[in-house]
């Protein structure tokens, strides 16, 4: 089978990692419960930042957010390694900016994700992700963003949403923990 995966907030816990970095950088101690109840992707509001300040903070912190100790979600790495051992094709489709693409690919390899260079796509906007997903003729695609998944509903790919506080209003096959993946695709 052909499996496609988003990276940030699907395979790795990027936003929570960034939330902890924001606490440190801003010398605050905003409780994790604020992060867990956010109803949008952006994480700056609990820190009292405007949208503009939040965008600036995110862009200024990308290097640290992307390439420090951001952990994979529990069992995500093992799940993809198992799929790889079973002979399935694994594609990564991320909206990370082009200037971070090659480093992200290398970081994913170093972390232990089974990455084949020709099956790693980056540097596109969300609507461009959809076109790549269609062209790849994937059997399954996993992402956290409702805007991406909703545009695939009439396609042949089976979509799975990685549970996040900002996507709970979407009625799709939902994966809260990566241990559930095997049962969802059966």
C-alpha cells in the first residue's frame, strides 16, 4: 500500500514543543492545559501575543522549533518503521518552507523515520499538498489540518485525522494515539 503522512503535529509533537519553548523564551509559565484547549493551529494567544506578534515569534523561532528536541508522538516512529519493514511505500508531504526541506528530511532520517529522498515532498502551501497527494495515488493519508483533509473527501485516498484540539469538529476517522493506526486501516 501507499501511505502519505504530514509531519508537524501528525508525526511529531511540534506545536506542544513550540509551546514549551515559548514559555522559556518569554519567561512565562503558561499551563499546558491552555495549549490543549486551543481551537486554532496558532499557539501564541495564551502568551498574550497578537496575531502579528505571534507570527513574528513563530518565524523568529523556527530554527529552534524545527531542529531541537521535538519528539515524535508515541508509537509514530515505530508505526512507520513497521510499515516500511512490511514493504509499504511511505511518502512525507509537509508544508514546511522550502528552505527547511532538506534539513527536515535529514532530521527525520536521524530521528529514525524511514525516508526515501524521492518520497519526501516539502515547500508547498496546503492547497498544493492536495495536488501532490492526488498525483501520488495514495491509499491512506494522515494529517492534522482540516483544510487539507476536507479537500480530499471526494478523492479515492482514505483520510485519517491526527487528533488535535483545533480539529475535533471534523467527522473523519480519527487517531488520538498512534497505537490506533493499525486498527483504523483494517
